[in-house]
């Protein structure tokens, strides 16, 4: 998963590639997020991946992200209130 913004804030989007245990692609998701920060884009991408895992009933997942701040926030506790229900 990866989120990005051109400028910060600026035009933003995210992209997600979901692979199986052999590296085969199961699903690709991308979304335009309008004018936002890169942190927001990365956070929404993480939320989307977690929702997909629940919907698809995947019980063993490995999520990779280059957004250290988002990974730290996810490890430390509940998600930001603005992300709930996004």
C-alpha cells in the first residue's frame, strides 16, 4: 500500500496491491482522495487494507508501508477519530 500527496497538502491518492503467499496478485485498488496530506492518504490506505482483510476473511496478513508515522500510530492504539467511518 502507498499513499501520496503532491505538495503537503495537495492532490492525493493511494494505491494498494494485494498478493497471495506466492506473490500472485489478488486485487489492485486505487483511489483519488482530492486535496489532502500524505499522512491522510497513507492512513486511508491502511484502513482500506484492513477493511478488505476483514471482508475477505483473510486471517493471516502482512501489510507493508513506507509511512513510518502511520505504522507507529497503528501500533500505538486506536485510529484517528476522523478515519472511523471513512
